[in-house]
């Protein structure tokens, strides 16, 4: 009988993409997918550590499924992704039925790990070593990968920015970019498969190219992608059957440029929507967050974007209740949101994360006050979004 695997993904698009990769590997290894944990022989959880409530949900869900181990002692539980890196072996103490941990850089080894568990090993750990900080290759999808109409293409991995609140550089390691020829060949395959939307993924796509042998910037990569899309749409006779749209996330304001905006404006395949997370409207807080830009620099970027990209829209992320955020700092954020008028924004309550610089700051905004600020900013933004 075919073995069944259940995969549940928490967190961002990067995790969704990583889970696709693991699914593909396991399908090629003879597994089939199960929609229900109760039917599966292997249960995998691709986890997120960006905020504490995301982690709490994982602990809640995985613990609630412990009963399946009691029913069938051979059922395998694996924790993949950022929580494996962030918490390491302590996960086995909190969830004794978990058999293995696998960090984001080792996901290609999942079939191998499952074989080890089947042979009787428990408590297998594949994470947190020097490879994460190094230049390991970003794995390639096989040509026969199963895809939908919207597909993610990873162009880079990891982050060197160390925003003071963020766990990503510690769990996903340092920045590494994929060579452009690999990306272009993946895009060509996807155009041939008639996908309608491709999202280029990276923690900070604007610093694409760092560390590569070739000298290439992100806007240059976008231009090459546009040429590849155009010529392959023509070759495969799809020009009239509808447009293929490319977008990307996430852009860091410190590395965004007029060159990028000109590429967005000028390239037909590119979406005119830009996600450019501001995080706070207070320069004091931006500095404490180690974001590397001021509100004035950000406002100038918005002005340039709107001048260059006609009908372009901008969305953002905000964190409220960051350590040291006073009512005045929060009001600066509120006023900035009203002034800039983003078409949409994700608003998060600050949560202290392990390893980060901000985890050493006093988390001094009370929970009720974080909730009040969150509600107020959310309502203000919703009203603006409704008018878009
Ligand atoms: N690389 C992207 C960037 O620089 O904008 C964002 C990546 S992060 C996974 C997505 C969003 O989560 C961030 O933009 C930030 O607003 C939020 N975030 C990250 N760490 C957080 C924390 N400790 N507490 C609350 N929100 C957080
Ligand atoms: Fe985290 Fe900052 Fe890197 Fe984004 S740029 S992943 S917020 S450290």
C-alpha cells in the first residue's frame, strides 16, 4: 500500500514554497498526499518563528495530534522549518512524540531522514550548523514538478540585515542568491507550462546578486526575466491567451531605488504593486529597529514610485508596541499611514523573539496598549483600503 504524508504549513510564502518542494520530493519517493492527519503515515509541520503566536499554534496543533501516536506507534512526526532551528532539541521535551527536526536549509534531506526513523532512529536533528551561514545552493525543483496557476520562484534565501526584532537571519542564515541562469531556466519552464502568475521570493529581493560571481542587480534580473517571459510566450503561442504577471516579495526600503521603479514601470510582465514594509512612522523606533532608513527617505521613495509607476500601488507592514514605542511614536505611525495612504498593510503586535537584539530591550508596552494601538491602526488602514 502507498504510504501517505500529511504536510501542514504555517507562516509566509517562503514556507509555502518550501513545503511544495518537500511534497515534490516525497511524491517522487512513492508517497501520496493525505488531507487528513488521521489517514497519514508521516505528519510534517513546516513551522514559523517570526511571532510567538505562530509558534504557540504549532505547539497546540502538534500536541493535539499526539493521540495518533497512541493509536499507531509507527506513525512519524517531523517538525520542519524555522522552529526547528530556533528551538532545537528542546522541542523533543515539549512534544515527546516528535521524531525529527529539520531546518530550512536541510529540507532536501527529508526522504533520507524518514528512512532513518523507519529504521528505528528517533530524535534525529538536521539543523543549525555552519552550512546555514554559508553558501549552500538553493535546491532546484525537478522539471516535472507539480504546479498550479500561481507559482513561487525563490531567487534568494536568508538575510544579512539583522533588524533588531527579527529572528529570520538566525533561522534561515545569511543571504545567498541563485545564479540568474538557473532562475531564467526555471521561469522558461513555467512559461511553457502556461502559469499565469509567478512570485519571485526572497527575504530582501532588492539586495539580489550579493555574493554571486556574476555582476547583476535585482532590476537587471527583472529585465532579463521580462525578456525570457516575452520570448517564451511568443514561442509557445500564448501571447493572446492572457497575460503572465510577475510580482516579488519582499523589498527592503533601504535597498529600493529609482532603477527598480523604472523597471516596474517599463516591464510589461511586472505587477505594478509594490510591497515595501515601513514598520514604523517614528525615526526613533526605526533606528532602534535597525532598519537603515528614515521616514524622510521612505517618503521620498513613495514619491518617486508614484511619479514613475503610473497607477502603481504600495502596501506595507507595521509593528506596533515595539520596546520603547511611546504614544507619540505610535501617533507618528498613525499619521504616516494617513498621509501615505497605502492600498493595504499588515499590522503586527510586537513579540519578543529569541536571539534578537530587541529581546534584550524591555518589552515595556503593555499587552492591552499593544492591542489598542493594533486595533486603531488596523481600523485606520481598513478605511483607507476601502477607498482604493
Ligand atoms: N523581509 C521582510 C522585510 O524586511 O520587510 C519581512 C519578513 S518578516 C517574515 C514579515 C513581517 O513580520 C515583518 O515585515 C514584520 O512586520 C513582522 N515581524 C517580524 N518580526 C516580528 C516580531 N518580532 N514581532 C512582530 N512582528 C514581526
Ligand atoms: Fe527580518 Fe529585517 Fe531580514 Fe526582513 S530584512 S527578514 S525584517 S531581518
